[in-house]
């Protein structure tokens, strides 16, 4: 299955603790994969309201992993210059989507008329990668509860669909409750990936999926039930 992307998409689990060292190593591989000596990476922080602390933390980590220039692109702020943001994204070699809140981030992109712009960018020679909520935003869709105390109020909402998968991140301690909720609202045959802390799901332009940094949990909906599948295991490229 060939996807409408030019470079691989990297969906990182993020999280804290033991996953930080693995995430650092994955970042090194991602930045190398951009294919430039010192690439320019646009940092998109809509999922956390353009939080400066989050930007500083991630940008320092990226620069420590490999030589790169990380440019903060402001979109969430009411004072954000969307024209300037579009120019920065257009000129970047890679685009990074930050963690935060998936629903809030998508609402901002919709309000600022940026959803189709991001989808068009993905068809160009740019590498997209995300962490936590940013990974989910790059995928197909996610779930919200109209009433957080009533499971009958769950509903799906669209994400950027830059990569046609359903995924959740660093939710292994909750046994992937939200991922299962998404799949339960889908038709039979729908497939989902659980990306633990310190792991990354790499999707190639031809549709192949590869686990980096650790195993990826997989679920499928069939016969009306969400069932666990065999894990996606990292490939040992040294063999």
C-alpha cells in the first residue's frame, strides 16, 4: 500500500522515566533520516497552547541528539501571525508535532484553517514526526467524551490523517483504554497501535510499519469485539 507521503512518518510514544533515553536515541535516527547536515525543524505546539517550557525542553533534546535548527512556529496564540507560520512550515525540512491535548490541538488547527495546509505539506519532501498527542494528531482520528462520566457519549473526531493509522501513546499503564474505545466505535477490521513510552512507530511511504525502541501493541476490531494481536517487534538491523 503506497501512501501519499514522500518520507517516513515517525510516531513517538513519549512519556517520562525509562522512556527518555530511548526517545533520545530515536530522535537521533529521525533527524539523520531528514537527509541534511543541519536541517531546519518546525516545532508545532498547538496541542499544548504553544507552551514555551515544552518547546525549550524538546528543542534542547533535539539539538543534543544531532545538529539541527529548531524553529518555534506559533499557531495557537490569538496574536499568532498565520501567514508567517505558513511560511516557516513551508520552508522547513521537517515538521514536529508536540504533545499535549489532541482535541484542543485539532480545534485550533481547524479554527486557524490549517488542517488542509498540513495535509498538503505532507505530500512534499518533508519529514513529519510527533510525540504523544502530536503522534495521535498525525494519524486518522481520536475519541472524545461529551460527558466524561458517561461512556455512552463517546464520539470520534478527525485528526490530520497524514498517516492513515489509529494510534495511542504511552497509555500502557491504562491498558490502552482510549485506543480500545476508538476501535469499538469503528467497523470490523479496524486496526490500532499502542505506542508505549520510549517506543516509536515508523510508517514508510509504501505503508510498511516498523517498531523502534521497543514493542508496539496492536489491536483489531472483529466480530464486534476489540481483540489483542501479536506485538509489532523491533527489527535487528545489525543481522
